[in-house]
């Protein structure tokens, strides 16, 4: 083999060796971005439900306080 062919083969190998990991990193980054968006959405929905639960607990608390403070409620 002459030198030009060897150099061309080494260059081609270097391009592939650098390009494959770079492509895989880009795929991993895109997947990571999508995963973060999904988790963020789920956490937002959980937060909304926690607000609803907190409101329900406050309603029950208020009802109990009104019942305890109502002198006619205790016989």
C-alpha cells in the first residue's frame, strides 16, 4: 500500500470513530430532554392534585371546627 491510501484509511477511521460517539451523544441528549419534559409534566400534575387534596383537607377541618364550636351539636 502506498502512503496516500494508508493516510486516507486512517482519516476515514478517525472520522467514523469521532462521528459515531457524537451521534450517540446527540441521541442521548434528545432522549434526556424528552424524559425531563415527561417528568416535569408528571410533577406538575401531582402538584395540581396535591392542591386539590389540600383544599379538601381544609374543608374537612373547617367542618369539624364548626361542629366542635356549635353548642347545639353536642347533646
